[in-house]
C-alpha cells in the first residue's frame, strides 16, 4: 500500500508544475488592467498609472513574473492580494474551511440519498419508483444552480419560514474562529444554539450544492448495480439461499462501488466549481466568492494562488479516491506494483 | 413506505428543532445587507463606495462633513474656519474634547488634536513620511483631487489650530476635505502600532472618532460594529450595527422579507413594485448625484464637427431609454450636472427628439448618406446606468434611422477603460457619480482640458471658452459668482454638445417599516448615525 501511494504522489509532481503554469496563464489571459479597474470613471495621469503598475510588479516581463511566482510557490509564499494587500495563503485559509464544510455536507447528503435510491431503482428496475427516481435525477442534473437555489429560498425561507435565507450562521453569534469549520468551532465554544444555527444555515446550500452529485451518484449506482446483478456470482449467492438484503448490499454493492467512487471523486472536484454559484446565492464566505471577486478586480496573485490551491485540493481528493480503489478492489492495488 | 414516512417525520422533527434552537435569544441588532466585502478599513487607500460605508462613513469623522442626506457642508472635527482673502490659506479651529474609540488593541490617552490632523494629511502628502509607504501607499483620491500639487504646507499653530496653505486659490477645497480620503486618524494609535511592530494594523483595525467602532470582521460574511459610547455628538441609537455581506440583490430582498436584515442598499429595479406593495417594507428613492452620458470622441472625424454631434443628439429618443432601461427610475438629463446640484442651469432648452432635423443637419455637414461609427458600452451595471449595453442597442437603432450605422463595442471593464482612455472609441457610453457636491467635480473633472489629458474626459474635448469659465470658477470663492460662471459653462456645453446627456438615475433603498430616520445620501453612502429602530 505505501508503495502504491508513493507512486501516485510522484505522478503529482508534473501535475502541480503544470497547474502553476496554467494558473498563471489563466490569470493573465483575462484581458484587463487591475489599475484601470480600480480607478473606474476616474482619470489617472500616465506617469501615476505607470508608477502604480510598477509598485504592483506588473511592469516586469511575464517570464520574470512567472519565475518569481514559481519561486514563491516553492517556498510556500503565494504573494499578497493587489487589493487588500493581505497574504494570499492567509486569505485562502480563512475562506477554505467554509467551502470544505459545505462541500462535505453536500457530498454526504448526495451519498446518503443517491446511493440507496440508485440501489432500489436497480433492484426494482422498471417500477414506478425507478421511473420517478431517474426522471427526478435527470431534472436535478439539468437544473441551473442559480435558479434552483433561489427557488428553494423562496419556498422554504420566504414562504414557509423553515430555513434562513443566507449566511453561515445567525449574525448574532460571534463564534471565535479556531478551525474555521463552524460546526466544530461552535462545539469548541460549547454553544449549542450556535451549533444548531450553523447546521440550520447549512441545509439549503447543501441541498443545492448536493443536487447534481446526488443525481449523478443515483444514476451511476443504478447502472453499475444493474450490471453486477446480472453477474454469475450474484446468481450463485442467491442459489446459496442468502437473504436478498445480503446479496444486494454486500455482494453486489461492493462490486458496483468502483465506478460510483470514481463519480464521487470527480463530483467533489466539480463541487468546488459549483460552489461558486451556490456561495454567491447563499452569501457563503467561501473560496468561490473569493475567486469571483478576484476575477472582477484582476487580482492576479489571488487568482494564481487560489486556482493553484483549489486545483491542489481536487488532486488530493482524487488521490484519496485512488487509494480507496485499492482498498475496495485488491486487483487494482496489485496491478500498480 | 414505512422507511420513507419515518424519514419524512424525522426530517420535519429535526427542522422544527433547528428552528427553535437556532432562534437567538438576545435583543435584535440592526443588520444592513451590504453588497460586498470592503477592500480595507482605511478610506484614503481605496475609491469604492463599499469600502467607504464600512470605514470612513460610520467609523471616522472629517474636519468638515456633509449634512446627512445632503451635500451641504457642516462643521465636524473643525468647529470653525477662516479663509484668507486671496483664497490660499485655510485656518481650522478644532473641536476640543473629541474622544477616539477604545478598542481591544488601543486605549487613547488624549482627545483628538492637531497632531491627528497633521498625521492624516502628512501620511498622504509627504513621500518621506514614516507611514507613507504603509499598506501599499497609493492614495487614489488624494492624488486624483490633485492634493499633492495643491497643498504647499500643513502647519500646527497650536493644539487646536491647523493651517493649510495652497499653491493657488481652490474654491472646492473645503468640500474636498469632507470626502472620505480626509478621514482623521489617531496619530497616537499609529505611533503605538508602529512601536509594537504592527504599523499596518491602523488600516485593518481602525480607530476613529466616529459613531460606530469596529468589533470584528469576517471576510465575505459579516462586519460587526458597536456604538462608540463617547461619541462627541452622542451615542448612536443602533447598537450593535451589523453588516451582513450579501452580494446577490434577489437574496438581499429575501433576507429583508424575513427580517434577516433591516435595510438593503441596491434593490433590483424590477423588484421595486412588489416591495412598495409589501406593508412591512418601505422604499425610499431619491435622484442620485450622477449623470449618464454618451461622449463623442471630438478629436476624431466626423465628431470634430459640432453639426454631426448635434445631429446625433437630436436623433436619440431618450424618453424611450428612460422607460426601457431605467424602468422609469431616471430623469432625462439636459445638462452635464444633476438638478440637485447648485448652479444647475434650468434655463437651458433640452434637445428634442427630431430625426428629420438630424438628417438635415447631417446632410449640411456633408453626410447625407450617414456614416459608420461605433458605440462603446460598459459591460457592467453602474449606479448611473442599469444596462449600458441595452442603451447602446437603442441608440444604435435610433441612429440607423438617420443613416448612421454603429457597431457596439464591449470589452471587460478594465480593458474598456484602458482603450477608451487611449481614445480608441468614436463614441462611448459612460457616466459619473459626484464626490463632493461641487459642480467643479463634474464640469472641470470631466470636461476640462486637464481631464482630456488624464483620460477622465472621454470626449477628449478641450474648448477654450468652457475651460476658462470652469477654471475661473475654481479660483473664485464667491458662490454667487461661481454659480454665474457654471451656468454660462452649461450654455457653452449645450452649444458644443461634446456629450449626449442621457439620464440622472434615481437611487433607491429598501428597509423594514420599523427603521426610522434613514436618509439617502446623495453621494451614495450608507450612514447609520441618526437612524433608529422602533421596537
């Protein structure tokens, strides 16, 4: 197992290097000048404009800027935001936990609902449940996130008053940030009401963010299960007289899990992208909102650093998925040797 | 089936438990759904309204300030002032006994005095000042108001008297000092933070003399303030004051409906009718101190010919634009300054919508068949222009009727600003929101010859007659004389038509019915001192 993980880690080196180049290039390819964006309607004389670009280090050749950035990355320094002048890594660390917390809950919700729905739909193939579940999941998958979020807010928050509209926690609670994860921090502060408020605020955004992965997981589980249920060893298990529950959830599901885990891994990656919309709707102070603001202001260091860190997180999740494959299926583990 | 109904019951139970538990017990705070995170807490380093709301407008004071809800000046940290007969020396008598805020990191040992005024201005003015380079050290407004050249000396005469000496008479100087960049910092706090090795803290954890003090800030989430107990005008009624950062206007509206916030800054125009019908909400509207216009690049053919400019002015149906783009929440503009500003020349006759006359004028100018041109449109919503692109499309259609074929050009904002500053456009849709309630801030800043050099004058229009009038008005302190000069300048403007003046937009704010005494700030700020919440 350690050798397996090591080989996967080594493959990461060129990936990370490529990511730095991509992050740098993407940030620079967007047209626009941070100084102009900052000044808006206001005039600025050319000398002062040049002085500001110089102060921000934007007048140097691109290659020099890239190498400078690469050197910074190697020593763990991602530079400072052009706007707030705060270190990029520090800003990332204050917004990242919010995104992780939301994503974890969203994925957990997607798995908790998607997996059983997929299994039941496969077992009762062609039933009304199957038809309903697959139609609903296709609808969920196609729903524009922005619209879906507003719809839920209007129904559950404005009309029914069951959930808060937006935010991470009621503004009255001022929980000291220790880990950045509000569910954890409220427990550390031993404030039950604040914990409930944080959980309450998670409900709608987690549903919205979890909808697409849920639909994917449900459909993928169903098709993988259908395939496995036809297999010889399932017939053998049934012939042995095992309970239907054992056959489905132990013998079939574990074999069906490989494609499902892949989908969950990939979904976690797209989740960070989907989070941008969800975070904007729900005023969620996460990475997505932070990056969108950086694009708007042409804040290159934040863009470069942010893209790199998010990409790094996605890579880590996929590494984890690779390891999970090995755990689920010894054949993959051995083949990697 | 059983499983499903059980799960349903469980869900309902959890939900209601959460609703009960999550309801906070303490007294309701005043929550303002602000639209974005501030860039920082030192207004002199930035130019965004959001940043001013979070810092200068509620946490700090200036020597002179605008009266709430107007652009009239009133004494604030300066009790009184005298201006020398030649208009070059301003002497301020400071208000005694004004307390700075006491925060976690700083306890002031003395009240506000001349040292604080000197620190505030010297930091921005003197490149050799200890803190000049702090936090990036670019003072956008100070520079763009030409302060480095204008101010020649700042002297402390005694603890409560400060003297500014200018290089030339400058009538708008007093109004300039009421702007956000001139917010007074504590010199004692700056020294303390410098000694502690954390000088940049003065820009992140502000200490001012204002009505509210910062208690905590979480980026993109929340800014917390409490009322400054020793505020010199008396403690604020709202305590605590919370900014809940809510970027989406539709979501802000939903939060307003559920009382998650009491006031929202920029409601969607389309939501206003529903808000006005809602018995729990109040919508207040006021004409903003702004103008939206189309600038002709007067240095390019055919727009160097005033007949062409007038013809294209005649060809635009601005009433249709007000109805379709502003949804009625705008007023047709005939002058480059809004009617709420003093010296507005109401005697000016507005250009009618007259395509036939436009055609005749074009033929006279040598373009009977029209010509090809472009309209550069802003890619983003601005306070004066809800939809620049849509306006461009309507103008395009109007011009087509007189034979002028225009293509619409749009770039990302920064790129568009850069290219139009370089004069790549033939015509451009643009606008302006006033900074200090002085006509100089529109007429000289946007249309003077100096502005044709630094790019703010997108018409690249330099008219000797107009420039002489607005420059003279800048050098005269007599308001009656200045009014006369500006009124005349508007006559020249109309004759020369460097712009098509399109609209002055109406600014709206929506709030819960129990919010009392809120006044819309014509300068675009959101100020919470003097506001009350009926219980």
